[in-house]
C-alpha cells in the first residue's frame, strides 16, 4: 500500500513540475513575441533600437528556457531518486 502511495505521489509530482516547466517556457515565448513585436513596431522609428532588442530577446529567451528545463530535470531526478525501486 505504501509503494502505491509513493508511486502516485511521484507521478503527481513529476507531472506538476513538467506542467510548471511547460508553463514557464510558454511565458518566455510569449514575452519574446511581445518584445519582438514591440521591436518591429519601433524599428521604423528607431532602426538601431530594433536591431539591438532582437538579439537580446533571443538570448534572454534561450537562457530562461534553458533554466526552466534544467529546473524541471532536477525535480524529475529528485522524484526519481525518491521513487522506490521494484
């Protein structure tokens, strides 16, 4: 009975952190799209501002996406270590 409870808890915890990771990645993508759109609106007005914003956006999006993936993997690893072996 205890193993079933631990397995259910591990699955639920794993699903929770996968959902959090996916949500973080989607928020980052949305923020990147907003910044890119703002850059494309501003670009005709201030050409250099648009060309500076896009590389920064890509780098920031990549960093935050990688960080959220790493956090998700760490939690998956910790839940896997808690899961009892059969």
